[in-house]
C-alpha cells in the first residue's frame, strides 16, 4: 500500500543547469591536493611527493615567495634574489648582483631538488644567519609543488614544456 506524501517532495537530483554550473565551478578551482595528500599518507618521502608534484599549483603557492622574489627571466632581484632558473645553480649563485649572506654562501654545492626541499622547509635552520626571513613551508606536498614550479621556470623547463617528448 502506498501513502501519498502530504508535502510535495522536491526532486532529489539537482537540475541539469545546476549540475552544469557545479561542473564549471569544480573545473575552475580544480585542486586535487587533498587527494594527492591522502594517497601519499602521513610522512611521505621527498621522492614520493615529487612523483605527484603539480607545478601549476606550485605557481599559485609561489605567491608567498613573490613578495621577495621574481621568477621571470631577467626580472631581477627584490628583497631576495631573482629565482628564474635557480634549480641546478650554485647555492647563493642565481643572481650576480645580489648580496648573499655568508650563511647561505657557506653551504656550497648546487640546488638539487632534495636540498631545495630542506631549505624551503626551514631556511633559518638550514643556513643559520640567512637573511631570508621566511618561516618556511611546513607541508611536504606544498614544497614539492613549489619545487616542480621552480624546475619549470628555467630554459630547460620551458623547453621541456614547449616540446613534450613524443612516444
Ligand atoms: C621575506 C622575504 C622572502 C620570502 C618571503 C622568501 N624569500 Fe627566498 N630569499 C630571501 C632572501 C633575502 C634570500 C637571500 C638569503 C641569503 O643570502 O642568506 C633568499 C634566498 C632564496 C634562495 C636562494 C637563491 C640562490 O641564488 O641560491 C631560494 C632558492 C629562495 N630564496 C627561494 C624562496 C622560495 C621558493 C620562497 C617561497 C616559498 C621564498 N624564497 C620566500 C627572501 C625571501
């Protein structure tokens, strides 16, 4: 036996137009960081985080660096040195004009992804006395995304993006 509902029930499904708007909204702010974070688990290794790094999101996160750093080719220094093409360069060597501290210079070597990860996690701990007064990026996935972005912002990265390898 069926009892007619006293209140007319609303359709449980959103209208077509509503669905379409929702799809647009999701596409506009697509950020799969929560999913990637879940897939990586509690304490992801740096290698694992880099495997799923998203340079585009890294570009958005770079806004927190942009107060002090430019990223464009030949864009020069601000409070901090210009960062175009910094990956693979000698530490404290990306800008010819910038007055680096002895603290950073004394690290030596070049910017490997691994070293960049440690630097961005805790600048003051990595190079005590550095003038980069930035508390660091705590989240491993955020750091991986930023590093992927830095890698892409170079002659090598730009070239790779312009002509993807063909199968
Ligand atoms: C408050 C300003 C400030 C912010 C914010 C900042 N930095 Fe820096 N950064 C500096 C300064 C100043 C130096 C030079 C440090 C030194 O000489 O000790 C530096 C140095 C660096 C270097 C070394 C460059 C080289 O030539 O070796 C890298 C890489 C770097 N920053 C990346 C970043 C990234 C990525 C972010 C954002 C996640 C960031 N910084 C945020 C001021 C800042």
